[in-house]
């Protein structure tokens, strides 16, 4: 078969989308030497060599994978015109995209779309009106056009079937592969110290990483951390503890409430405000060391389709405290401590118990490491390949 995959998210700092497609392609290359793959990007031909090296560090990998540059970079023009024009001239049997599909394709091409979450349906107030219009319009059309729909968890697959009234056999749940190999590897103390210095983390810290969109609930995290510092003031385990938040402020749909909360805390609690540090976008190569140096990984998100950072933290043997919303109970299992969504008292109580109770912290590390073993990118790739074969 000829299989085309949209890989535009690689190199675009799109966090979960990029991690998903990068690891899926790498794992497909390990298990499938027979089918021909065409990796479609909106990068210029001059950058193809760099992107290929990023995907396949070993030049002997991916010999049946060809990178294809399709321009222009404009999202709408690329999806609805440039890609279909290319595929009419160079047809494939299967096209795999994320979310929105092109509509004017040759009849031969069967489309698969991966949906990471449909949070915009449940939290429309957190989405720009222009983006919401396109999502509300194009996602239903895309789901109807697709031959198969992949939801990245049972929670997401179930939400797609229920909300959009999709026939069950059209939707398949395939878990993301979880943490990639670098998160399991022990980082030397020298490297961890160098990364801490890079991000000016001189004291012990809690870590939260991801996008800074409204549904990530960062203002709640900041206010909860403030309450935690006030309630347990004087405890040596708490006194110098920092909250380190990774995420790109310049990315789409930045939560403006974050800046408002920063100003409020700075004005009322100037002694605590410096303890909340925003690290900016964190390159993938820095993440393992940041996870492994953290006291606790905290994830207060209101809605996730899968929650990959949970598993990255577990693989790093860092205890996890996350909300009990959406997919978290399914993905975390017993490998994390869950707090009641948007309940600051429950958050601070459970965070404190992890910080002061060494046996509890050790137990969470052990259970988390065991839980993350239930997920792998090879399993994700094999199940995805099975979907290709079922419709090819």
C-alpha cells in the first residue's frame, strides 16, 4: 500500500500533536518494511533533510519513508487545495491526518483522522470565536468524510461516538504510546544541575508542562499553590518550594487569565510571587531532566484526550498529582494521586501529603513506573497499522 501521513506538526512546537506523529512514524518504520510511506510537510524542500534527521536520527532507518514538501504553508490552502492537488497527481491508498481532513481527494484515497480531544465542544468559552467556528464546522464534516476515526483513549473515542452520533464501528480507540525512551533513562546529576541552572531553578520545585490554553487551568494551579504556601508556611519542606510552569506564551489561545492572576499575586503577596516561575517553551531534550528533578508533577487540566505528560512524569519516576477530570482516571490508573477538579483544598491537602510523606512519594513512583509500562509507541503503531490494513 501507499500510505500518506500529514507530519506538519513536526518542528512546529505543537506539543502533544507533534509528539504523537513523531513517535508514530518512528515506530511504524521499525515494524513495517513493506508498505510505502509518504510524509507530507509544509516545510520547504531545503529543510527536508533536517526534518528527516529529526525523525530518523539513524540514516539507515525509514528507507520506505519519503518526505514530501507541499507548499504554501497557509493551513487552509495546504489542506483544501495544495495537498489534494498533489494527491490527484500522486495518489495514495490511505491518507492519515489529525483532526481536519481535505475534502477533494481521489475516490481511491481512504482517510483516517486522529482526534486527540473534542474539548472545544465542552469548553467553548475558552476558544477564540474564529477558531470555534472552524472547529464546529469542519470537524463534523471531517468525521463524516473519514473512513476510520482514531481516538487516543477510550474516553476520547466514547466522547466522539456520543457527541457526534458516529456509528461505533467507525471509531477505534488507540492509546498514545506514552513516554518515549529518553524519559526512562537516568539523567546524571551533572546534567540535571545544568538544566536547573538553565531555567533558574535553584530550589526544589513542582513541575507543570503543556500548553497555556484556558482549559489547562493554570490560574487555578497558581492560586492553589498560593494557598498551599500560605497554609503550610513555616514548614521547611514548603518554605523554598517553587512552582515551575512550562509552556509557550506566544502559542495559539494563550490564557489571558494567567497574566491577571500573576498581577494579583504580585500585588497582594510579593514574597510568594517570585516562587511561581514560567519557563517558556521547553525543548524535548530538556524535559527528562526537568521531570526527574521535580518533587511532584502537577496537572490540573479541566479536559484532556489522553494526558501524555502524566506518563512522561511516571516514566521519570516523579510522583503525579492530577485532577480527576476527563481521561485522567483511565490513563493514570493507580499510578497517580487524583484531586477533586477545581477544589483548591483537596489539591493543597493531597500535595502536602505527597511532599511530607516519603513512603507515599515512593509508592507513587513505584506504581507510576509500573503503570507507564502498560503503554508503548510500538503497540500504538501496530494497532494503527492494523487499521490501515483493515481498510487498505
